[in-house]
């Protein structure tokens, strides 16, 4: 009986989860050589992949899930982008 309740909760969550998630969009900028991920209705990206031909690719910034802070540094001293 307990397993049945757990399965019901999991199925309900799986069916409702897409309704709670904000749609995302990708924008490729050929000039800046970046791919940015935006939440629906927001002007600032939540993630940017920088992939220039003459540098190693890296991801910066990565924004916190609540949108109130950046989780990555541009060039941390212990791991500079090359």
C-alpha cells in the first residue's frame, strides 16, 4: 500500500513538473561567439557558453536558480580561462 502511494506521488509530480518549469530559449551570437540561455520574459541570460575559435570554451555566467546572484567568476585566480 505504501508503494502505491509513493508511485501515485511520483506520477503526479512527473505530470505537473513541466507546468511549473519556465520555458527556456537559446540565442546564438555569431559575432560574440556565444550561446546564451534565457528564461521566458527575462532580459539577462541564466547561462552563457563562450566558445571563441582562439580560446578554450567556458561557461560564464551561471546565474543562481532564484536569479539573485552569479555562481561563477569570470577569471578566478586558481583557474584562469585560457
